[in-house]
C-alpha cells in the first residue's frame, strides 16, 4: 500500500482581519489603502503586525465618526 505525502500548506498565524471603515470618511479610506499594501505578501511594505494596528486605528477612528454622525 503506497503512502501519499501531501505538500504542507502555508499557514499565517496572524492573518489580519479586514478593517471596517466609516462610509465616506477620507481618513478611513486612506488607512484602508495602507492596510491593503501592508497585507499584500508581494508588497515591499508587507507587515502583518502593522496591518493589525491599522485595523485598530480604523476601528477607533470609526467610533469617533459614529459619535459625530451615526452610521449610515
């Protein structure tokens, strides 16, 4: 009986979650663009840790925006 060996799959232990920007906010949009660069493995800016900080920053900024104007 032959044993079939499977190739190991790449695992990212810190897959960044997606930011949830406030609709129409220029600051949130800029942060999301930065997050996209940071989460693209082929990008020279690739940095998962910084991407997590961006998600936190978007979340904090969004809550400030929602206080000023409730979410759509």
